[in-house]
C-alpha cells in the first residue's frame, strides 16, 4: 500500500515538473479552434482557402486557438506546438502557425524556416498589428482570422510550388530496392545489438507520423526556428 | 561456404560492437552540439548586425541620452570580438566570457528600449518600430537556438557518461563534457515591447 502511494506521489512529482507548462494540443485539422472563436461559416471558408493554397503551393498554414496560456509566454508555447506538429513540407520547411490565446488576448504568427525570407518578422509583425489586432479589438474574430490568413497567403505566395501528384508517388523507383536492402541490414544489425545488449536501445523503429480527421491532414515534417512575430489586443 | 558465413557474422559483429559501445553515437551527438552552436552563433550575429541601425535611428531623436547609446555600442563591439570555436565549447572559462559579453549586450539593449519609452516621437517612428520588431524576433530566435543547443549538450554529456559509452570515451575518444549556454539573469528580461 505504502509502495503504491509512493509511486503515485513520485509520478505526481515528476509529472508536475515536466508538465508545468501547458501541454501541446492534438493537431485535428487546419483549423484547431479549441477556444471556440471562429464561427462555422468562416471556418468552412478558411479551411477551403487553406486547403487550396496547400494544393497549389504546398505551404501549410494552420490556426490554433487556446482558451488560455496558463502563464506561459506565447513564444514558448508556440514553438513547442510548431515543433510537435511539424507543419510544412519536409525539406521546404514551409509551415506557418497562427496561434491565438483568447483570454490572454495574445496572438502570434510562427514562421517555418523556409518562409522566413518572404514572411519576415517585420511582415508578420505588420500582419499582426494591422490586419489581426484591429479586428480583434473590435470583437470581430472571424474578420481578424480571415484577414490574417489572406495576408499570410499573400505574403508567402510564390515561394514554393506543390509537387505534381504522380511525381510524388513514383519518386525514384530505383531507390526502393536500396531501401529494402538497408532495412534488412538494419534489422540484422538490430538483432545482433539486442542479442548482445539485451534490452538496451528501445524499439526497432521510431514513432510514425500523426494523422487527423480533416481529410487526413497532418504536418509534413517542416522545421521552425522561432521566426515570426507576436502581438496583443 | 562455412568461411563465408563466418565472415559475414564477423562483419556484423564488428559493426554491432562498434556501435554498441557508443563510438558512433558519441560522434553524432558531438556533431549535433557543433551544429546547434553554429545556429546559436548565427542568431547572435544577426542581433549584433541590427545594433548599428538601431543606434543610428535612436541617435536621430532629439537629445537622446548619450550614455545609454555608448553602452550599447561598447557592449556590441565586445560581444562581436569574442568568438567561441566549437573546440572551445568544453572550456568553462571561455564559455563564461562569451556568455558574459552576450549577456551584457542583451541587458544594455533592453535598457535602451526601456529608455525609449520616454521619447514618444521615437516610439511613433515607423523605422524604429520596424527595428524593434526585428530585434524582438531575433531575441526569440536566440532563445530557441539556445534551448536547442542546451538540449544537444545534455544529450552529448549524457552519452559520454552513460555505460558502456563512458568506457569508449575514456579509452578512445577522450572527449570532455560541453558547457551549457545559460541565460544570465540580467539578459533574461527580453526587451518588453508594447505597441
């Protein structure tokens, strides 16, 4: 009994230190309106716009609203979300996260590495100050999100082109054989490694990608480095 | 036939023991530290590059106090004069010096931004606001790069202490633990910016 209690206490202690900061919510689609700030028609409209933009240029723009940051700076929370969701295509790093905390009245645009050239801190700052904040101040959230999204699309337009579908599927067939050979070698190697160091080094493979219910929307593996700009209303 | 099989097994044994003892992973972790240090340095450089513009803009404001500006200029030249090569990342004294110079630049910059609050015409200046915006973005990038560097150092330091890697390191590689880049307390106060 005492042992169980101890375990529970220990768990609580470790969890409370690790999870002192607000947890990263699940990625459920292009618009993650966890604070219920966006009306249904506006949501449908923006979703279609974002989907079309990704289809044409491969840039991924994702919106997240949260009720509160629970005392975290929005920059810290935002980079954690961006790192977890990996918005943008791998290699291009062309993701943008528009993040809003309802009760803190804070907004931030987090920009992936690949779009920092077009959507500079300065441009992001102007979008926050001139497009989003005035509408939010007036209580028109739909308007603010919509104008913000349009401005982000306008700013990042033309940086990347989406790969044609066929190209993406039939990517270098000669590579697949090589991959299989390596996989076999790797498995044998892992087997020996386990054999000698039984238990060391975890599972065979790392975790897979995340998927979601919005036409299987998921981040494409884009990287972020803290670019972007924040503001409040 | 038998010898071929034996050779194949020997081949895999060789590689598995080599990786099993952590030789490769230690190297890889050290490269990760060097890489993230490079990122951090380039962000710090980016901040230093913004300073002359900022100073020039602020100077234009009517009788802006000279000492604040001089302090920023001096802190910048000191911060840019101290470079830290990847080989020196294990040297606590060199790291402390580097950190102090960068921390000094951070604190003089935030003092400058606080002082600006008293100059409404400067605060309204579009050029200054843009610079402030860029500086803010750079400070954020620095803090992200610093966190990533520290995480890489943690992984590396652990990997050379963990068994059996610790033996590989003490016998073969003889690498020293890397220094963390801690933010000093003065520098922690990111320039507060209100629009």
